[in-house]
């Protein structure tokens, strides 16, 4: 297949030390776990991860590749807090910038528009401005004179996103109930890698599906990677639900180094495990 489609062996060369990487999805839902596993195998370190986090963040904390996490939350949904992230944060192994979800949306949107900040009321009257003194307020230049938050842009070196379908040109389709804010990650990034359950022709993208399901257009995507099962163990509706048993195995591994090494060997170092999981979805 031609166009922007790449094979697994090409992924690792796209990751570099010190990158700011945005990861799409939401909690333990439609996370690009096959791409996260490729990032683990690349050995890239000193990373700044931006995410509405789930096991993507926890995995990279557990492998010691993270310097800072910028997040609205880090949850496994059916498990309130990702234990790998919690352990890294509590030990001081990582720095964190914790934002209201809407503030992070504003930061990504500003970056996508190539603006230095976006004005919002979100965060006013809360401790988010106290614990993040780098975020400043401004006074409206109009008659109201209102004090507002100037949420700084959150530009990304790279965005990792998983969707249901894509074509070789880089158009990406979300067939599930919620697009989350994956399009904002793509717009905020200098480069975007899109993994998809299947890569099909452009014509097939709109056969039997409304054009509004085309979440990403080809100008927003640099590389396409076909990864059936590539969101496992998180959800990728309507293709498959969350694998709760595997998620519990992942969470238990936070309490035992031997369990973590076993999990890592089976699910992160194995390039084909996600395709095998897809067969059983």
C-alpha cells in the first residue's frame, strides 16, 4: 500500500528523546496502545506526555521514559486512578502539570491555531492557577474589564491517535460514539501518526457512514499505520469493548516488578500481540 502508510519497523525511527508527545483517546478508551508499545520499544526517554490519560500514560511512567505529564486526569475508568502513574507521581519520578479538562482543550486549540494562548473563564477561583503559576490572567480590553485566564498554547512535537478506519492519504474515520478531542491533538502537533483498525480506500470511508465521521483529514496526518486491535486493552467501539481482565492484569503489575516484567514482555515487546488480541475481540 502506498501513500502515507508505514510498516511496524518504521515506527521506532519517528520517536526521539525529549519530545512532547500528545496521545489521543480518553481515559481507557480508544488509546493508541500499539503506537505506545512502539514508543516503548524505541527507548525514547525524557518525554513530555500530554494526554487525557489512561494506560498510555501509566505504561510510559512504568518504563521510566517520562519526564513530565500534562494531563486533565489519568484514569482507567473502571479503575479510578492508573496505579503506574500514581506510583511515579508519588515517588517524585515525574513532574506533573494538572489542568482542568477544558483548560487543556484550550491549550491544544490555541496550539492548533498557532496562537500563544486562548482566553477562557475556566480555572478562575480554583487552585489550578495557584499550583500552575505559569498560567496567567489578563484583563479584557473592552468595557467589561473582566479578568480572564490566558491559557497558554500546548504545542506538540508528535501526536499519536487511533481510529477505526483510515485511507492511505491520511483521512481518519471515527465510527464510535465519541471523537473525544483527537482532532485537537492532531492540529496541535508538528507531526501526527494515525493507527487504524483497517486501512481502506477513500471511497470506502463514506460508504455506509456519514461524512461527519471523518474526524481527521489528510492535511492533519503524516503517517498511517494499520493496527487491527491497536487500542487493546482499551475500548475501540464499535469494534470491541475494553478487555477488563487484561486491564486488571496491567493494574496488578504496578505492585510487583516481576508481574510488570511479564506484562511488558508479553504486551509491549511483542509487535504482533495487538493483532492477536483483535482476533479474540
